[in-house]
C-alpha cells in the first residue's frame, strides 16, 4: 500500500469518525491492515506535530477583531 492510500485512510477515519469495519469495505483491505497503517500515520503525525501543528497564540484582551467578539467576558 502506498503512502497516499495510508494517509487517505487516516484522514477518512479522523474526518468521518468511521469504524474499522467501514474502512474494510471502502478500501478493500483487512482490518489488521487498516489498523496497522492508521497507527503508522498517527505515530508519524505525533512525531511531526511541532512541524505540522501551529501553536495557539492568545488573543489580546483589547482585540477588536470581529471573530473574537463572541468570546469576550461581559
């Protein structure tokens, strides 16, 4: 199985919250294979999290950005 299919399986499971049995039917691989490659991609994402995921930046209290107006304390 190539890396594109492994990542597709991982993203499909994460995005749609589907079970292993559904993935067996969709990708025509055994449950063990689906599980093995999901774990491999998940471990790779965890190891690369500092490069893949952005650290959150706090929103300043005096921010006038409209998207944050709903989160201000009254």
